[in-house]
C-alpha cells in the first residue's frame, strides 16, 4: 500500500466542523486556538456555532478549512504517532494546497492562517459583485469545455478554472462570457451546465489583483523545504523547491486547478493506492471515484476514522 494525503478546498465547510476533534484531543484544540490567535478572531466559535452565512464568507472559509485539516494532522501526529512522512505525496485542492504546505512543514500554522485570510479577502475584493461568474459542466470532456470556453471568449474573459474529475469541469470569468459558454455547452450535448452560487470568479484572469496581493504577502513569509513532496495545482506534479512553491501559489490564483491530472499522475505514474482526505467533508473522496477506478479514498475527520487511518498505516 502506498499513500498520498489530500486536503480539501472551498465547498467542504459545514457548521460544527472540527468540534468533536477539539472536544476529544488537546492537540486539535491547540490548532484552533493558534488559528484564533493568529487572526485575532474567535473563528473556532463561528466554525462550531455558525451562522453558516458568516462561515461561507471566503475570508473565513479558507483559514477555517485549513484549521480542520491541520487538527487532523496534529491528532495523527500527537495521539497516534503518525506524521506526514507516512505518505509519499501531499496534495490540496485550491486553498487545500496551503493546508498541504503547512502539514509538510513548509510554512507555520500562524502564517498559513494569516496568508489564507489575506487570500480570501483579496479574492473576494478582486472583482465587483455581479461582474464575474462560475459554471460547472457535468458530463463534459476537456474538448467540450474548450469549445465552450471559445464560445464564451467572444463575450469576455472565460477560462477553465478547475479540471476536477472526469466529466466535472468548472469555468470562470466575466458573467456574460460564462453564461454564453454554459449556453453553448447545453446546446452542444453537455449533460448539464450550471451557474454556481459563488461570491467571485475564482481561478481566472479576473483574479489578477488577488494574485498581486498574494505575491506581496508571500514575499514576507519564509518557506522551508517540504518534508513530503507537494503535488501542486499548477504543475500537477511534485514540487519541493520553496521558491517554486511560492511562485506557483501566486500563479494558482489566476490559473487552473489541475486536480484530475494530479490524482491520475499519483495513481498511474507513482503507484499510489490510497488517498485519504484529511479535513472537513468528503468532496475529494467523491471526486476520486470519478477520476480513477479502484483507488482507496476515505474522509478522515472524526476521532474514529483518524484512529482507523492510523491503524491502517501501521499495518
């Protein structure tokens, strides 16, 4: 058995996430306390008590999801003597890449929380509300998505934002362009093209102001060599050089999340058989089933399934 650990991104948030970890393990409670301190905010109370509309604000969602992932990492390490070197690779979906970097010792927990707060605010403010949009193309091939993008580009900025899984591609850009692309997809045989209820058009050229903000913010933070290679969104391959990891985080803001390629490379080229998802929800675990057959994926976010993973890893 060979492992890669995955870290979820936006869309995995839920009121109450991480509370049972904090209630059961001091090592998890420490993570939430440190994130609260780093942000000078009682984020953990919002995570556990809501309201959901506050938790789903991008500036809160991003550090909150990272905190849950790092609580799982801390419990594995301190309660079950499992560190990240049990995996051959770490990979995170969009903001989850920051969780992976923190888990690999590249950046401190406090700095990760602060970077994600900056990232969330910058992404939210980069585009006025109503100017941008995102759409999910379900049942679409990359060729289908490229044709839809070409149709959308006649009306403005339109890009593939996420290549999530086979038949699950997300477009992003100016609202009129994305709507035109979605209409083209529907008219040309794509099973479903749905405008998503998001607050901003992530992972497209409209996010350039946010990329600029992240370049400045990352310049002030020191990065270490990761203890485990990071399969990042920009390259869909392993990266260990701290300077490249920083550069790619900036590119990631406007670039495509190459998730399907990342998972496929780990499984088919590197022989990874198990990809547990460390953090809130099970979005990535569900995606796995659409990407490769026979991969072992599991959501790991409760005391019980953390213990189960630790037992599996120890054989």
